[in-house]
């Protein structure tokens, strides 16, 4: 269950990162409230996952899921560039996440 909580926490992190961007520096109420709510849920799920998983593994995977998800949202939704260097760098983050997951088996 800890891995499920960790993946969900990462998904909630993606949502709060996107809504933070949409809040325009916390000047728009609805995206600001979404950001805060999803942050709370994300941190809560991360804390539950950390009851079982090692700190370094859980935190790195949580931030990695958020980083890759925000990267994808940036490209797919916000029209950010998908240059070879950016995609290659994201692939390295993914490789790190996979490596950390495999190290806990």
C-alpha cells in the first residue's frame, strides 16, 4: 500500500504544481485554493508512505513523479518546448526513479 500512497502523492503533486502556475502568483482564488488543498493531500499521502518506505527513496520518487508529471503537463497543456536536451534530462529522472524502486525490492 505504501507504493500506492506514494504514487498518489506524486499525482497530487503534479496537480498542485499546475494549479500553482494557474494561480498567477497566488493572485487567483480558485487555483490558489486548489493548490493548497492538493498540497495538503500530497504531503499527507507522502507521510503515510514514509511510515514504511525509506526516507530517501520515498522523497526522491515523490519529487521525481511530480517533476516528470509537471514536465509533461508543461509540454502537453502549456505548450512548453520538448527539446532533445529537456526530454533526455527527464529520461534521466525516470531512470533514477526506476533505480530507486528496484533498489527496494
